[in-house]
C-alpha cells in the first residue's frame, strides 16, 4: 500500500522537527496548548467564574447563620475561602491535564486505592459535621469520597476494559463487588446521595461496556428493590423520601429553596439584594442554585443548565473519533459523574428530587468538592487531548484508502 507512505514520512518529519526543539517547559506548554480541548476548557472556566459570583452572593446568608448573635464571621468569609480553593483547584486541573494517558490510568488506580483506604478509616477517625461522619482531619479536613468519585470512574473503566483482552474475564462481578464495598462504607456515614452517584456511574459504564439487555433489566429491578429495602431498613433514606413526599424539616428546606429560586423572576433582584436566601440552610453549597435564581434570575439559571449540557456534549463529540475502550469508558464515567451531580442538585432545588446534600459542580462552595471536580476535569482534558497534525494525516489517509477501495 503506497498510500501509507506519506503518513509515515509525515510522522517522521514531525519527529525530526521535535528533535530540533529542546524539551523545554515552554515547548511542553506549546504542545499542551495545541492539543488541549480549548472549547471545553473555556466552558469550565466560565462555569467557575459564575461560581465565584454565586458564592459571593450566598456567603452573607451562610456567614450570618453560622455566626449567630455574636456575628464573628464577615459576610464574604466563604467567598474569600472559595477563591483560594478555586486557585488550588485550577492548579490541580492544569497539572492533571498535562499527564499522558498512561499516567491517567495509573494515577486513577493509585488514587482509588488510597481513597478507598481513607473511606474505610472514616467511621473510625472521621470528623462528624451536622450529624454525618464524612471527613478526615490530617491538619486539614478533606472528604475521601469526593476524591474517590473520579478515581472510581477511571478504575472501573480499566476493569471493564479487560474484556478487550479476554471476553471470559468476570469484569462485571469484580466491578459490582467494588461498588458494593464503596456503597456500604458510604451508607455508614450516612451519605445516600453519593452512593447513588457511584451506582449511576457504574451503570453507565456497564452499559457502554456491552452489558446484555437482560442483565440491564435485572439490574434495574435489583436497584428498585434496593431502594425499597433502604426505605424499610435505612433511616436516612426513609427520612429523606418521607420528607420529599411531604412533611418534616427536609421538606421545609427544599420547599423554601424552590420558592427562593422563583422569587427573583426572570431577571433577579440583584446582587446582595435577595432576602429569601437569608433563611436558607447551606445557601453556599446545597442550595446555591436557588440563590442564583433569586439574585440573578431564571435566565441565568437557564444559562448554567446550558453550560452543563454544553460540557457534556462537547466531551461526547470529542470521543467520536476515539477507538480506545478504556479512554471511552473513562471519559464517559467522568462525564456521567459531573453531569449526574449537577442534575441531582438542580432537581433538588426545583423540588423534583429528594434532598441529597450534593453540591453543584464547579459552582458551590467547597474545598474537597472544588479540588476533586477540578481534578476530574483535568483528567477529561488529559484523555481528550489530540494532536491536530496527526489527526489530519489520519483523516487524509482514511479518505485516500476509501477512494482507492471505491475505484
């Protein structure tokens, strides 16, 4: 096939060009900028900028609520902290996006092992906040489950991709055992919201990995049965479901969040002019979407939804030319995690889903959540990097081969 020669010579030419340039930091940054998905990066940065303004709007409500009569916290206390977390998160995002694909796999596996061990230690040495034991304090407080989520998506994708080498490997039972162990540890905290997220990510990956329809139907039935059993025997689940159906403190909170969301109309009352937000618990985290609705209006809320959809669609478009099963599953799992968490939070604020204590990705205040989400986006940027020159050569070669075959 003589047509393959231009492609090979072109690659050789690229290597020769690379040899002419020293492997300096500037050169590596130039390569990163050429290969990175700049559209995805721009959408993420825009969402984080909106998050900074939203935390500034919600910070007075949470600061005054936590200060009490003493008034020890300034109104913008959470805003300034959030800016520090965002700066650290951006550094994590940048460094992670520089990693080669092989490092993504290895790093995800190692992080999953470390965070799973930390999750096992939470019931023993964890710190309790608002009745939930989810954090570990090692000089600084962090939530292991937040960092386990992106690592789990990578680890699960790696396990399911084993089927390419040997279709007889029991990848589904292995991944189910891992999922069951994580969910058990989460339910002990209790943390029902993240348990559902883990299960959803696994379900998406299992379907993409070629799980038969009969098994999918069995899993759906099994999931329904698990929810019923959780309602009967798990107090946290029963409390949240009963509150969602009507009555109880949690119902009052979600109802207040829904009314706060609609209080600003289409254009909002203006920054720091909202009044309903002052009654919201966790206005800077769980119910920040309602604060945005009151102060900036439903139009801005609609823009945020569009941004989330744009990020998800952009990643899927980027994967259209990908043929590596591990990369496809990893990106799909990270995207399902990101989009699913946003969907749950927005539905809770709209009073369409039981309260889960789930933050709004890249917008809500948080240390562990912000850094972990930036890490997940960095992984997505790393595995969706493309060399535009080689991609063009492959496309030209494919067209030439198809033309020759047609002749």
